[in-house]
C-alpha cells in the first residue's frame, strides 16, 4: 500500500514512533491519540456507518462468528469503544458469562456505556479504562480477547500483544480486526483516493473534525500488513495464527491461540 510501512515498530529511534505520517515522541502519542477520540466519540457510530457504507457491521459479525464464543465465557472487548462487539457478546455469553468493555479513552468508554445501558444490557458487562500495553487483569482470565480497529492506535503493539497473551486462559484466543493491505492494486488505489480525498471531508462535515479523520487514514497506512502482524502475534507467543482477508484485504481478521 502506498506509504505503508511494513514494520513500523522498528522505525526511528527507540524513543519515537508514528502518529499517522508524523514522527513523534513515544511518550506523546497516547495523549495525541486520546485527543482524536475525545473529539470524535459522539459521532463515532455515525461516522463508522458513513465511512464503511455500513459494511463494518458485517466485519464485526464475521468476527463474532469466528470467535467460537460460548455461554459462560469471559470476553475482553479491548479498545471496544462504543461497544458494538460487547453488545453481541453480552447476549451470547449469557448470565453465567461476562464481557469487559475496555478502552483507554474515557470519552469513548462513556459513549459505549450509555449506548449499552440504553439497550438494557447491564447484567454481565463491566467497563474498564485500560491501556492495552499493560492490562489491569490477572493472568489467565479471559477465554476470548478481541480488539477491533484499535491495535493500529497502540504505541507499542508488541507490548500490547504480550499483555493480551498474558490475560488469556490456556486455550483462549485473540481476534484482531483491523484495516490492512488490499489484495489488488486497483482496490488499493481507489482506497487511497477515498481515504485521503473523501474521508477527511466527511469527517469535517459530520464530526466537524477533518484533521482527526486525516490521522485515522494515515494510521491505517502505517499499520503492519497481514503477514507482518501475523509474525508479531507469533513473536508474542500465539500459536496457530491465521488471518482472513475481508472486502479484498481492506480489512483483515487475525486469529491466534494461547496453548
């Protein structure tokens, strides 16, 4: 993909990282990402539907189906934002199960909490503000961890993957749903045009914040491609890693197990 770094974790010095196409201090990135999501939180769901033409709902449904979730499971919906996956998992794990909606951003977490409570989903959901790089849970806690459209915003992705591995139970599984590298060049070019010419304009009109959506487009380009992310998961300890391209590789669902 044009402009995409195949291994952005290794670029620059150990003290810098990427914020979109900019190089910033690692210590600054979390607060910069936070300001983006504080800004877009209230319009996040509307923008998701507009940006993806509603297809994000199909990607998330595919993720739920691939998770193998069962009644009684404990699920961590990491970077869960406004709670789309949490809502579905809550119904599937039932009264004996539990879903933790975790997000580093308080604005996103508040929007998610309000939305889920409005739907009457209260009995088996917990809300935790947490950094993916240092999860505040005991080892071997969860049967399933999902992170949908959140890993690319994490400063140290390798550290986050190790943290996720730690909190999974033996036999547990991680599912990473994330924008990735389109399989065909014509899709790649069309996607580039849409991302950098159309998306920020929609963001400006609907969310009154074109800059944040410019960053989100750039962050997609800087995210590791399918094979790189698969290798990163393996390096973090995951077994039987695999990925499935969705919508021609615009999005990919990665899966890995802890044994």
